[in-house]
């Protein structure tokens, strides 16, 4: 019998922003999935404890797509407070999804980086998809910066 393996493509995209707030404030905000609809364009419904999630925790997210709604069941695979957090889920249409959040102190600010990884996409994203990902990331990072700096920001 011939083993017919499906070809897949690994995809990774990172976006970052400097925020005038300490790493724990940013980390605790973004790792509480209940905050996601406040800043993440596609996220509109979360079923999760209302707290930052740690390794082993799970939650459910409803996510807008161009073709309707997707249900994502997440598990937190890494939590190194207040520096690194990784959550994993999957969909039938783009395969596994990994999000990684990094908070690194830079002088009086924190560099927050959000990385999206699809290790086994059925096909590469189109230029239009990449532009949408980048546009939505810019909106999300701007929202995080505005909300976190208003609540916990460092005084100038």
C-alpha cells in the first residue's frame, strides 16, 4: 500500500508593540481569554474562567471567519509568568493553530509580541489573507496598548 501524505505548509507571523506598562500587567490581561473580544477582531464569545490561564487550562472561543463562525477549543501548553504564554487549538480548515505571547521589558516599556503559528496549513495564505492578518494584528495591538496603558500604564 502506498502512503499518501497530504502536503502541508508551515506558517508563522509575529507582530509586536511597545507598551508603557510592566510585563505582569500586560501578561495578565492578554492571557485572560475573557479580554480577547475587547481587542481581537475575530473573537466574539469566550467560555473561560475570568482570570489569566495557566498551563493545562482549557477554554472555548467562537471566532468570526469570512465563511461563518468557527469553534476553537484551546489548551494552554506553556505559561512562564510574566514572559511567555502558549495556547494551542485546531480547525479542519487550517489545521493546528498556536498562539504565543511574549512580554520583554525594554527600559521603561514592555515589548509585547503576539505570534501566530500554523505548523501544518493545507496551503499557504494568499497575499490578501496576509494583509488581513497584518491589519487585524495592528488593530489588536493598538487596542491592547490603549487598554493596558489606561488601566496600568507607567506614569511619564
